[in-house]
C-alpha cells in the first residue's frame, strides 16, 4: 500500500499510534496493521503512523490479542524503518482523537524532530524473536583510508612478520 494520509477534517477516534517520523516528501509504502491499513497523520514537520479504530478496549482483556498486537506493532515499526527513520512508540500508545494527536504533534514537534535527527543513519532496528533490537549501525571500516595513509606516511605499514616461514614447504600443496 502506498502513502495514505488522513484528512484532518475527518472525525477520527481511537488512533493506535506506532511511531513518529519526519513528514515525508515522497510516498511511502505503508504496511498492514493488525486490523487494517496503517495510515499517516501528517503534521507540519513530524507525522504519526497510525491505525484507526483501535482503542485499548480492543486488546486489554485478551491475551491472544495482546500478543497479536505486540507482534504487529514491532513488525510495522521495523518495516517502516527500512524506508525512513522512525521514533518507535511503546506498545499501547494511542490517541482518542485526531485533534488530540495533531495538537500533540505540534506541541512536541521540535523535540521529536531533534530525536529523529540524532538517530538518522546511526541505528538499525532488528525484529528478532518478538523483540525489537536497536543497535548502532556498523561502520567497521570507517576512516580506514585516512588511517592507512597516515600509517604509510609514518612508515608504520611494514609487515610485522614474514609472509613465508623458514620451515614452510610447498611440496604438500603441489600433490
């Protein structure tokens, strides 16, 4: 499903909220939620990823639904994070009305934008065994080129040991 935005003039209630993200400038592929499509509530600079019509009463007293909701919650966040940086919200976050969500986005916009900028391209989310694992993006060879150049300039790029040992024979390899 492609980008689906909520009309701000609609009277929507029970907005189960998965994550906040910077308001996108191009369409996103939005995943399925637990009961239907996930939609985007766009704020000025920060938007919310929501599924409408889901209040805590939907899952509160049903262990099976709680598990289903938690797994879906994690999946939606991870699928979105593959496309764009998101601030994942804890399981069970919901707003009772579109108006309250939009007010919240406007009130917290600077803080959320700042948090999104801090994590952009610096972390990755992994869904593993029902848990979201947040870890720094691996950059194992970052700045190696500069380090090797400096080593060469300092004469520190010499072999530490010979590449052929004195007792090494190659006869075994030719059989």
